[in-house]
C-alpha cells in the first residue's frame, strides 16, 4: 500500500494543495505566504521524515486565520487518507523536545477519535507574521481532520519562537513514531485495538 495522499481544497478564502508521503522523505516544499508558518511546517516534515509539499493562496489581506486553519484541515485529511485502515501502525507516539530554553511536549493516539488538548502561553501576539493564537487553531483543525487524539504542551520557555518550534518538532517526532508499521502477518497487518479497528 502506498501511504500517500494528494488533496486540493478551494474555498472563497483559501486555495490549497497538499501532497504527503509518509514513507518517502523529501526536501519539503512549503509556501503558505506566512514565513514563520512555512518554517514550522518545513521543520515538521523534516523531523517527521515525511515527504510534504504545501501550496496555499489565502486571504492574507484579512489576516492569517483562514490560511493557517485551512492548511491544518487539508494536512489532517492527507494523514487520514494516507493511513488508510491504519492496520499495523504503532498507533501511539510521544516526544519531549527541547529548543534552547524552551521545552515542548506532544503525545498522539491515531485512534479515529478526534480530540485536542493544548496548553501553552505566549508573551507576544506574533512571531514574524504568524499570529500565535493561530497555533491552537492549526492543531485543532489538524487533529479533527486526521482523526487523532492530540495533546500538545509548552512545558516552559521564554522565547515564543523557541516554544512553538519545540512543539512542532515534538509533534513531528510523535507522529513519525505513531504511524510507522510495526507488525505484519502474512501480508495482513493486525490493528492495535481491542475493537479490531481504528
């Protein structure tokens, strides 16, 4: 099974195309029009070892909300599609990642049940042209559309850039850990659930 997805989504606010490859790391190609967001998505792809291409044209003349949230929607749907029936995957992943003085935590369950818990405080309204209140909006859109339970926490830190980046890297490594295939039986991989399905 090719664990890949390519999706397009066009609304009156955004025009998005995302290509995701779970098992084929490539140099990320990210362009959302929001520099810091591009940097974070690039970091996510690099540290998760995912092939990721993102093109987004959004109504940035309004603000970054639609762009950030809608990219989360499409990226989540790409993960959901690329994982298929989720048979044989590790399912759970967790990582704690430092970024200088900051520490970020992420735990994920690729469960089919969408839920987000986010804890974190920021000193500023923005890092570069990225509004920090949108980080939680991105996480929620991603979790809901990927069908995952996602916990993300800024454990501590002083620099908002470092806090966000630590969390993105933690999420990348946790997702990488959760989606790897760990068991196969005669070509059919069992599902890590007492229900038999995820």
